[in-house]
């Protein structure tokens, strides 16, 4: 199964022209986000680095604590009631960035996504890939007001991001308890699908599976996901998955390519600790090995002539990382971590999260046909 993150809609002027000329062949057009009906507000200048992109790692409020979750299970009479309750907290996100064509000429890009207001102070949750590389981020509320983001903190490991705007009379979403969900429960997805005009798109379905893990195209492994058959489309990224009480239980983030209505949302129980760190500290600190890894697939085994049949394959080892200092190399296959058997990338990710910065761990791996052991001390993950 091929996993595709529900990327923000990205396009350049060239792609826009191609879309227009290919209309008759494709039968569909991804529209350009429309200019807001009201002029943007004039907040403080955004925090950006020398390239113009937003800098992450800037604390917003060290004393912030997540809002309390509601009493899930108090279902509203209809999906329409769910939508009415949640819509004021949904925002459309428009980004602008810069990429380079094959001639190394700068080409402006634009993208769209969705976000959820979680605090009246202007804190908005979305996906990291929605704001990745953005030089400007514009947020439009359902009441038509538009704001420029003043801070954007993101965590690529969990594909979550926190946007801050300066606005008044914001309506925070009601949060649910994703741990109370069951397979078969009805859910509703709301988002800026395909950047269609007129407001957010609403779809409904059920929870198809709980605790799913997927590996995104960039190698990031996302765990404890909610799988749903509620239709999720490009532009839905960062939008909420709601229970029938109108509470946010997940953040929509990915779909399975080539499948029928297999979408994934980050559970709110997994998201809140990350969001709390992004607000309080500006970034998420976690133990770090310094390797890029993936599941050991049959294709990898054949390509590299490996003797291992299961484990985690190391694609790259970063210079001066704990893994490099300890002697791990690209092509090694990790089969045990701190005494725990490792059969998939998700096993290693979860095992690493259970340990602390500074803690020493033993890693068993296979190099060629030889089984080896090393001990290394975990260090804090570097700034993004």
C-alpha cells in the first residue's frame, strides 16, 4: 500500500497554465485560492530566518496548558449539528513559498491547507507539511477575517505544526478523547478540500481502524493513527476529524493512494503533548539516534543482498550523530534495541520514545552476515 500525505495544494504559474490547457482532458481543475474579501490585518512582523522562511523553535507561552477534553459520547442529533458546532473553529490556510525550476530559476509557489483553532489567543493546529518551506502563511476564518501568521512552530517527526495569529473573538474547538473511540463510530471530516470557494467541505464516515502506523514518502513513521473512510482530499491537511459530539478527535493528515476512502488522522491524544511542547518550548525535544531508516522490505533485501529477513534498514547515518560515533553504517539492519526485538520501523520509533536523553542503550544489528552489538548514549534531537 502506498501512503500519500494529503499535501497542501501546490502549484506554480507554470502548473496553473498547464491546468488551464488540460481542462478538457482531465475533467477537473484545482482552483487558485481566491483573495480574501477583506484586507488582511496588520500584526507584528512574522518571525523568519534569513531566507524568509518561518523559523521554528521560538516559544510562544511557557505557561500554556492544553484545554480539557470534553465528555465524548454526548452525541448531537445530526451531522448538521456537528458541523454547526465545529465550523467557527475551522480555518483555511494559504501559504506562499519559493522553489526552483530545472534551470535553477526561482518560481513562486502557493499552497492551501486547513487548521483548527484550539485557543482564543490565536493558536491553530495544522500539519507540518502544510507550512513546510512557507515564507508567508495566511489564515482565513469562516467569518471572512484574514490574518498573517506571526509564528509557526513545527515538528516534522509527527507532522504537526502550531500557527499563532493575532486576532480577537476567536472560537476554540471542543476537544474530544480519542482514547474513547471504537471501530465503527461515526466521524465527520471538515477541511479546505481542493480550495473550493464558499467555505469548508464536509464529509462523513466511520472509524475503520485504531492504532494504525504508516510510513510517509519522506521516511517519517506516524503511529497511533485513526483510519477512517470519511473522504479526505488535498487541502484537508490539518483539518479536524470530529466525533458525533462535535469534538476534535484527530487531525487529518494522509490518504492511501490507489485505495477507496482509506484516510488517516493523527489522534488528538497523540497530538496534544506535541502541541504543548511547540507552544511552551518552540520545538519538541526527544532522544535521537541520527539515522534515516525504514522497514526492511523484500526489495531492499534483494537489492543489497542482505542476510537479515526482518528488522530496520539504515539508509543513512548523519555525521557526528550518536549512531555515527558508535559505528553504525548505512546498510546495517537493526534487529534489537535496548533488549526489544525490532521487526519494523514503527518498533524502533516507539522504543526510542520510551527512553530518555542521556540514557545508554544497547543496539544489536546485522552487517553482512555478522551479528554485532554496540552501546550508545542517546542525545537530544537537534533543532529543526
